[in-house]
């Protein structure tokens, strides 16, 4: 399918237009088209042949013509035109936190910045700070953004790695020689970012399996191909990612899966426990002297050492082995425990799906409820709702609750926390909603802790959204005392959100475990801006599991009635 490639092209057009300071509405249109195509499950070529491009929600006549132009000529004139005059690597710098398109354009025009090395140079020699309206403080903030950008550039967001791995694992399952296959490494532990993607398999003929692996349709190039190991580079949209496959003997599959899932610290501690019992663990199995006593399954490996099975998400040497020895491992939450999504956007603000489409999709997922929480009026760039628009939406939701059976649509809002800690919508109106999520979208360095604490004390508010404000690949987050926020949330029985957006996963696993320890309940919301994004609940659950959370720690594992009573309390 050409969906991903077209998505990349429209994103690049938007970046280029933003860099050149062109019409904001055109930029928004191209970004919207990029997102729609990235998440479109139907083949855009098939839709074009049927003349159905404009039936895709959000795709108008202008974008449809450009899609047809690409499918016919393998290029888009507007793409070439937008990128003209811009150095090849320059637009990549827009991913650097605190470096906006206007500042980047100024650095390019006045200082000749064309790439990351140029940017570092003009920061180090002081010339960046001398630019109009810059100054040392702004430059220091950009420098911090560069550090975050460099730190994450070589790693893959969990969801991207998961999608690549899942597709390749399913491809390998079609190979007759494959008996068992699974991802390994940090991906299997569901870490928020992943390096190379590691897959483990066992089967009748390793060489044939590796050969089948290298013929994966999205392979860009083959790095290695042997009897037991293979490495390929696959193309995913605009990026290239390395995937490694290792073939092991069937009687060692469990031991190898345990060994290559890691983490290193977990494995070292496990081997230490085994040594105390006169055992030796390796990727080939568990041995007493020269006798192999386990290795076929992971459960067998842990049992041989006197331990219950430890879920991959816990294998970080953060007390999980001690808990296992004392039979105190948590009964981790599962995706099947989720009864609803408590943070979804619609076309009323910046979402791509209507409320009805969202409700029908939530019903198809087996949910009992879904909360529509569009932005409030301060977030103008996202079409935030004023009081009148919110009332209009509330009225529509009431009608849809009569029309769409088998799912309860909750009236909600993602209301903005202003600079003084007040909210940007009327208190009496907020009280009429089923769920109120409060969030900071502006003023990240301005008294964040005090603003959130004041919000927690506000009786209108149920949930604090993405509490630390971090973006994994670009932003460190707010300057916030999260311990104080958690203590205040526990005092007022307010919920903290685990935002399941791939680039957020906020709260992270460390803070989630701390929240659990002090009794703060968690709400998982996908922050979905289309029905396709609601699949991110998997990321929320995986992060919750890494934070040792159980079903009882998460409010949206409750039935509709129980959850609603919890919010009202």
C-alpha cells in the first residue's frame, strides 16, 4: 500500500510550508491528510480506482487530486515545490523541542544553519544567542531540546516497534518450518523506546526460516543471512529499521526467550539465585552439573529455580524476583480488563472521527463506555470548544445515547488549566459533565506544580491529564514536583491519567508504581484523535503492567455503574 508513503509526503509538505511561514490553514490541512493516510486501513490505491478518495473522512477535493497525481506519476508537484530551496536535513530539526519554524528559518537565513551539526556550532559559539529576540535563556532551552533529540533519535517509539514486530511475527507464522516465534528484548518488556527489533524462533530448518525471513516484502536490504541468524533493514514510511531473527533449538526455546528478553540486571540476579541452589542458567537451559533440567518453556525455567513465572514487563530487577520468592507478585492488569476509554477527541475539536463513529468503535472493542473529551476554548489551535459549542456537543451526546445502544457515551471535556490555576470554562457548566479532565497545554515553566495542585482542589475536576507533560522523543516535561501532586491527588481522591499516546505514556512506569504505593487511582485514556488511535490502549496497559498495576488500581476496569459512582464520589 502507498498509504504510508503518501502520509510522509504530506507531512513533509506541511513542515516545509510551516518553515516558510505560509498559510496556517494549508499547513493544518496537509497535517490532517498525513494523519488520516497514516491510520487508513484501506488501500488508498484501491479507493482511488473506485473513485472513492473523497469518501475518506477529512479528504477533500484538493488532497484527493494530489493523491491521484502521486499514484499516476509517483510524485507530487506541490511536494517538490514546497521543499525547493530548503537543505535536505534542515526540516528534521523541527523535531527539536523549543526550536520553532520561525527560529529555525532565522538561524538558516542569518547563520547558515543547514543541519544538526551547524545548529550545535552556532549555539556553542554564541552567535545563536545574538539573533533578534533570542538571548541566552532561549538558546539554553533549545540546547536541552537537542540533547533530548539526540538521546532518542536512534531509538524507536514502542508502538512503532510493536507494529513492525507484530507484522513480521505474523509473516513468519506463515512459514511451514516455523514452530514457535516471538519478539524478545526490550520490545517484549514493552519499554517505551526500543533499539533494534529482536525476534526469536524455533523450527525444523533454520536456514529455510532465515531465507523466508529475508524475503519479507518490506525488506530494504539484507545485512546477514545464515543458518541460525538473519538481519534485515525494513522500510516503514520515511524510516529504515533493523530487525534481527535468531533460530534456536526447540528444547532451548524457553531458556533463550527468557535470556534474550532480559533485562541484563534481571538475568544477573536470576543467575545469582540459581547459583545459590547449585544451578546454572544460560540461553540453552537450566543445568545441574551437566544435566539439563529445564529450557523448553519460560515457565519451566523459572520453576526450576523455585520461582513462579515472572511477566516480561516486570523483568527490570526492581524487586520482582524478591516478590516472586515471597509469592507477592502483583496480578497484573490485562487489556481484556478494560471497560472503557476515558479520553477521546472528536470532530468537535481536532479529532478526525465523529462522536457516533467513536461510540460505534468503542462498542466494537467490547467497551461499556467512552468519554468524549475535546479541548476547551484556550486551545485555539486545536479548535477548542467555548461554552456554546460544549452545550451543543452535550446535546448531541444525549441524543446519541438514545440512538446507539450497547455503549454509554460520557459527556466530557479536556479543560485547560490557565496560568493562575483556574480553568477556562465556567464551573457550573463543568458540573453538568460526566467527566472533567484538566490539562496544561501552555506555560510549561510557569508555576506548574501550584497550578495543578489548585486544579486538584477544584471540585469540578475528576482527572489530571498527562501529568508530567513529557513527550518521549522531544520534550522532557514540566518543571513539576510530582510527589506533591500525587499526595494532593490521594488527599482529594482525584485520578491521575496514564495517557496512552505513543509519544507520551505519561505517567511513566516509575511514577505509576509510586502512585500505586500511596493509593492514587489511575485513569487510562488513549487521547485518541481518531477511532484508529483507540488501539493505543494496549500501550497504556503495557505501561501500567510495567508499573506493577493491577486491575483494582485502574478506574476504567470498573463497570459503567461502578466507574460512574467513583467519579461522582
